[in-house]
């Protein structure tokens, strides 16, 4: 399970943007709520233990409850102004790239993967009903909650409401279907006795048996990662693709052949030869991204022609 925070950490590690710990000391006056920290941008949540602390008169302050920080411009805003002559101490990590810029690059990379043919898989389960041959994949009755499938153990990540919403947004057809006879202990078999009439509807050609289930897999639509705890649906084997794409958007580009920028300490590579030169640039990481996509994607792509051939077979 890869979260947005995992990707952000990977990008910073690859760019050697580990950051520097900074401590600011200020004195309250009883009226000022908004203060300007000396260094920014600031690594998100780095003022929270164990990375750092924010105290007033030695008392640790709680984010949101006691204060907010604009990590982009270093603006610190207290809910209640620190009392007169009270010591304010803020310890945090100053980084080179803003989180928002890195997150934007990561989301751009995931979006580009879809453009380049990445198959980000989603799935949903249809519950069959007596004498019913047509099913609406966006309907709660036809695609019910997991608890409705009493003999089937769903994946822990399965969310039927998300699946129904995906179908509404989906731009491609379902890729694959499996049939689950009721009472067979999770046994699935390939299912060919049906035909899709529209993007949202499923038509059964055979007489349905009540409580049997059909598992459909589809190309999940792009969903941007917003919160650091958001979980990505990028396949594990392509884990580094969004990271390399993001690095290609934030790193400097090289000018002439063999020319390297060396004025940004966070972009140095201590292992480079000679020491202090930038080992990798924007183009280098973009080439890595293209390499993994060109090498891994062709067998996974689902072109319109292959869609048509697959559905003609079904």
C-alpha cells in the first residue's frame, strides 16, 4: 500500500533534499498572532515531534488547535496571541522544494501513466437476481455492499461505492469478468455468457442463479492524491514511475552537453565524480520514466482494437 507521503519521501530522497533543521526564537507581546519564520519552504509537519517542536513558554503547541503554519511562506499563526514576554521557540526542517510542487509532479506522473497506457485496475462485484438479465453497474441494488455477498470474502480494499462512482467516470470498457457460483468457497471461473450493452450496463445471456456473483475488472479513472495519507492505485511494479516523472518536473535542466548546475546544495550528489557535480538532471529522470513505461506498458495496454476483439470473442 503506497501513500502520497511515501512518494513525497522518495522524491526528496532521490533529489537529496533532506532539509536542514532550523530553530527560531521569538518573544510574545500579548497581541501579535501572526509571525514570520526565518526559513521556508518548510517540510510539512516537521515542527511536530520527533522532527521538531513548537513551544510557548516551554509548553508544546498542538497543530490546528493552537496554531497553523503556511509551509510555503513560513507564516505562523497562533489561535491565541502568546502572552507578553513569553518565549516562543519553533524548531522545524527547511527544505528546497515545496510539498505542493512535489505533489503536483507526482499527480502529473500518475496522469501521464494513464495517457501512456497504464492499466490501473479497479474491480466491482455484481449480485445476480432471479429472472433478471440486465444490471446497472452504478446501482446500489445490482452492485451492493460487501455484506450482501454472504459466501464471498471481499478484498479488504474493496469499496463498492467507489467502484460505482468509477463506472460513472470510466472512459473504457470492463477488461475481464469472472463468475462466482453461490456457495463455492470463493471459486471463480472465467465468464463468457454475457455482453455489455453500454459502458454502465451488464447484460446476461444465460439464466441467472440468485445470489451468484460476477467480478468485473476495469481501468480505474485518475484520482489525484491530495492528503499525505491518500493511497495510490499505481501497480507496485511501476512504483518509481511517478517519482521519476516528478523529479523531471522539479530538477534543473542541463544546458549544453556535460554541463551541470552546481549552485544548489540540495541538488548536489556527494557520490558524484567530481564531488559537488549534479549527477542527474530533469532529462535523466524523464528518460528513466520513459524507459519503464516503454518496457512495461505494451503488454498491458488495451487499445480500441483489442477491446473490440475481446468483446467480439465474448
